[in-house]
C-alpha cells in the first residue's frame, strides 16, 4: 500500500527535447546554453515583439530574458518543458518593459525627461542576435500596404489587456498547446481556454472597429 502511494506521489515525466542540453548547462557548460539561445531566440523574439510592438525594445527584452535564464538555469526543476519556463521569463520581462515604457511616456508628458545615452548593451553576453530584416522583393506599394496592415493589427493586439494579450500571442501566434500555456502561467487549462476565448473576441472587436470586418 505504501509503495502504491509513493508511486502516485511521483511527478509526471515530461518529455523535453531540450533536456540533455539543459543538463549540460546546469553542469556549467556555457556553450550548451548558446545552443539553447540559437534554438529558441526567434520564437522568443516574436513573443516579445507581439507583447510590446517595438522591434528594438523586443530585442532588448529577449537579451534580458536570456541573461536571466542563464543566471537561474540551475534552479530549473523540470516541472515543465524548458521552453515553457523560458516563455514565462520572456513574458515577465516584456511586461516589466511595458511598465517602464509607460512610465517613460508619462515623464515625457510631464516634461521631466532627459534622453539617456546609449546603454552599450549591444553585442555582449547572450543577445538575441537581432538584425535589421532584409527588404523583400515585393513592390514598394505592396511593402507599404503590408507594413501598414501589420502595424494596425499589432496596434490592436497592443490594446488588449495584458492577461489576454500574452495568452493570445502564445496560443494563436506561437502555437503553444493549452497545457504548455498552463505551465507558463501556472493556471488550469480551463482558465487558459476561457481567457483565450475572451481575448479572441476582444481582438475581433478591436480589428472590426479599426481595420474592418475580419469575420
């Protein structure tokens, strides 16, 4: 009977393609963490950009998130996939950056603001490798139209409440499962579904009012 209870108390085994590399990182292998950066940086940058709506700020957020992950990787306990753990760090860094940006805008409106010199953060540590995207071969008019539409859609995403925006980005843009999102935010999958439903409806209303009928 005791053996049966002990088996029930064991945590479930989570399949994780990153596990072997993460274990190397936890043993002090710095190059192994570089492998994880290369593997996940594009997905993390997309999340940060969709959360913030500014490419350069998103690059800074991802760099900050990877540095935070590097410093705390020894504390990763495999209670979720490494990618889910990393998504959580990126989302938290993005939310903190949004607060900073709002405070900065408030200082600008009040006149109590002085431009800061370049931080010089580019090019050191585990950055996200952000670079200017190459121009496509589309016509100038097509590029302008795509850019305008993307900007308006991103504006609508940015107007969502934080709790809606982050779940919608992870599910509908990144394609995470309900279980993975539940792991990121430590909430039941049912809560993920209900928030996503409300987030989609809110985004649809915003897009209809600002762009047109997207039914």
